[in-house]
C-alpha cells in the first residue's frame, strides 16, 4: 500500500516541532509519533487519527470519517479522515491537534 506523500508532508508540518516527534513507516503508510505513542498517520489518501474513544465517536458522526479498520477489526479510539476532511486546512489542523493532544496525554514510552 502506498500513501499520499503530499498529505503526509502537511501532517508532518503540523507535528514536527512538538516535543518527542518521530515518524516511521508502518502499515504500508507513515506513522507520526509523540513520545513514542502513535498520534496519527497517513495511509493511501486517508489520515489516521488516534483520538481516544469519546472524540473518535464524535468524529465518526461527521462526514468524511470512517472507522480505522485495516485488518478486519475496528480499532476503538481511532478514526480515518478522508479527503472531505483533510482538504480543508483548518479541519486538518483541528483534527491533527486533537490527535496530538490525546497522544500527549499518554505516558511517554521507554526506549
């Protein structure tokens, strides 16, 4: 699976100055981590957002979102945002910040 490199660059710009930022290739796309915790990623033309259960449920009620399911098992607390969401720079910024806030609330992983 490939990922949208332009979309990944947009997400990277929103996160790269945050403390503990790193990225790695995973699940056929690219994942962005804060403090070793997955925050968000890009897979094909979707942004994967780790939001926590309540915020993910809110997102899934909005147009352009769908459950994060790449293995046949939906991951609770996560959502995938398609082009209707990330085409709007303000919406992309809002949701990436929400994912960063959630990831930042988790204890950093030990290396």
